[in-house]
C-alpha cells in the first residue's frame, strides 16, 4: 500500500505568514493536534503542533525548582498570563513552528511511513508530490487502513 492510498488529501494547514491565533483556531475547530505550514507555492516549510504551543506557554511561566525538601518558585519580572496569552496569539507561526519537517513522498510504502512515525515518535507526516503538499498521514490513518477488517467488527 502506498501513501496516496491512505493519506487525507484535504489537509488543514496554515501559511507561513499566519499568526498562532489562526493555528489555535484550526486545532480547536478541526480537533487536530498539528498543522503543516506552507508557503505561497504550497510547499511545506515547517510544522506546528499543540506541543509547540504548550512549550511556549510553559517556557514563559514562573520557574519551579524541585529541591529535595520542597519546591521553590522563582519569581521574575514576568508578565501576567493574559499578557502572555495575547503575545502568543499575535506571534507569527514561524516563531514556534519546527522548520525541520519530516515529509514523505506520495508513493512511499506505508510500512516505511509507519516505521518513520514510530521511530521519530511523531503523530503525523505531510505527504508531498513534486515538492508540493498533497496530503497528510497520521498513525490512526495507517492503523485504520491496515486493519480494515476491524472496522466491520466495531460497526456491529
């Protein structure tokens, strides 16, 4: 089985000029965990996930040192949560997105894609044809297509 037989071709994506606000809106609206970031030619230039957003929120909070006896909160000159939230929403997506994106070709074997997802511990991978985004494949897509006989069982 090849990538183009399993991939979702209607890919939710954002442009490299979009803000994190548009990313969050799409993650929530479509109930997904990550999006490819594309340029004007629909080439994948980065990938942003809910984890990238969580790391940003965590990075800008007060730091807690876990000592042997008790945790110590180090207070700094940090802005309040609402200010951090607004700053996050207005950030350009490329400030948080990962630029080293693992991508696969539309004619890649599913076994190879499953190995990539498992080894790299990622949830989904963009699919390209001639350098252009044409789809996306998640772990669930591979499992559903590999074990179709279970879909009939679970429907009953």
